[in-house]
């Protein structure tokens, strides 16, 4: 990004949903993360299509947030950390010239939720983790189109999200679900035999469970095809990310779990497939680059020209597909089980995993211990009571319990290893 503000569209132009004319007003949650920065790159290359009205971020990269705000000339910026406000204000003052009005600053745990409910057409939720649930619900309740990269909010609050969402209000931004979204347009839901979700296999494809016992954090962060944040990269190494995507596919498309298959595709060219009852399979393929799915999320039903790279079909290439090794990577089967349990079980699964990933990164839990600990916590949580309606309080209470239980278990694991 350069220091100069972007050449934006006329601020008086308004998007027409019938003709598709005019720029869409967009709010970006998680703007300083991987999804957010790529979304901003897309916006800056398409100022006639998109206009950013608000940005939210955690608050640990205030200089970048201030640069984004100035370049995009947003109305409002938000940070989750109240203590980041002085640094943000200083960074904004350094960016904006004399006489330029500074954007409004929101701060605190509800700041992103306020941005999500603000006056705009589309909210891109690129926050990582289940803290994205409240902004997701706020965007839906306010009637915004939700470009959803924060899969965790749908997974932990599935019934709550689905109860608020109108048909077509959620546009998935995960590469796999953006692929399914596009492929499903090729037939009716009744014609779908199964969904096939592809997985790169991560950095440990082909290894046995025993061979995974001593892998390091650096090993787990060395993803072969995607550049992502540390949490999602480790989730890709354990294939928890693929388990979460199976639950997400079930919730988004109302396809039973036994008709959602995971297949390993190391090249990450085919992002997912839909198999129809007549034997046809539609696959969506692009080189691995998140700007394509982001463009679908922000631009749909229009496509954004040149949003992402394309294949050079004049060059030979090989595309491979392998069955998933469920013994080495049991996380997908565990996720199916959790998804079928429903209730607060997905929230426990997700929160336990988030805590286990942090413990692994801190060196207090081995790599294989991530899924072992998550499995134990899910089992201890038990089966949700039938006939009960899920509430936000239920989700938060389940998450709090799961995180606390993981901390207890990882402290014991670390202590036992220290004694050994």
C-alpha cells in the first residue's frame, strides 16, 4: 500500500441491486489479517465496484490499520483492544494531513459488532475464531449481505445463524465453500448426490500418526500451497480445518454428513466438487489464491474481472486425488460426530481446538496431543440434551468450560513431561 488515498468512486453514488450499478458499501472485519488485507487489495483494484465504509481489527497492528483507513477514506475504524486506542489515534494523526477529518474510532469487545451492524451493503467477516459469532449475528440481523470467511461463527452458532439468515444472505468466502456455492448453481438441490470437499493434506500428508509425534511448530506452519495465519495453518496441518469445513458445508447447504466426502488434492487447484445424481461432477478450479473466493463474497452475483490468477493451459500439469487417512488424521471423523451431536458440541470442539493450538504453539502440548485432548474434552462434554434450543449464552458457557478444561489438561501434560 502507498501513502496516497485511493482514487475512489463518487461518494454520492449508491449501489443499485437490480442493475448492479454503483459501488457496494463494504465493511471489513479483521482488516489487518490475511483475508482482510487481500480484500482491501481487491477493493483498491476495483474502486468503481466497492467502497469501504468501516474497518475492524484486533488492535495489534495499528500502523497498518491507520494506513488502510487513510487509503480507503473510511468513516469508522474499530479495535477490539481498548488499550490500542492511543497508538491508533497517533498512527491516524501521522497519516492524515492538516484539515483531513479523522475517522470515528470504536474500541472494545463489541466494536466489531458495531461495525457489522453499521450502514453498508456487505459485511466481510474475516475475523479468526468464534469471537466472530456476535458480528455475524449483528450483520444478519441488520439485513446486510454477509461474506463469511469466519467459519467458526457458523459452526458454533449454527441454529442461531440459520434462524436469522434469509436465503442468499450468506455468501461463503472459504475457498472450499465458495467452490461448492458456484458448483451448486449448476443444478437443483434435489439433484445433489454428494459434496466433495478437497484438502491439500497440509505439510504432513503421507505421514503416519507415529511419524507426527515429534513434529515442531515450524514444521506445522510450513503449509505447501497456502499462505495463511498461524491458527488456520496449524488447523490445516491437523486437518481440523477440514473437519470444520464439513460441519460448515452441512449447515450452509443442508446436505447430510454421510453425503459430504473429503478427498486429498495436494495441488489445491480444485477447491471442491458437487456430484449430481446423473453421475455428473462439477468442480471449481483456480490456482490457490484467496482473492477469487473473496471476490465471490463481495461481488456476487456479479463476477469481478481479473480478481485472481488463472491457469496457463498451454503448460502440462498433473492433478492428483487421494483418499483421506483417517487414522493419521482423525479430526474429520471427530468433526462429523460433533456435527451430528449439534447443540453446544461444535462450540466445545472449536474452543477446545483453539486452546490446544495455543498450547502447541507455546510448547506445552505435542502435535498429536491437539486432537487427543480435543477428543477427550468433547467426550467429557457429553451429548446435548434433546429438545433444547441453543442460545448465545449456551455457546459462551460451553466455550468457557471447554477452554478451562483444556488448560487443566495441558498443564498436567506439561507437568508430566517435565517430571519425565
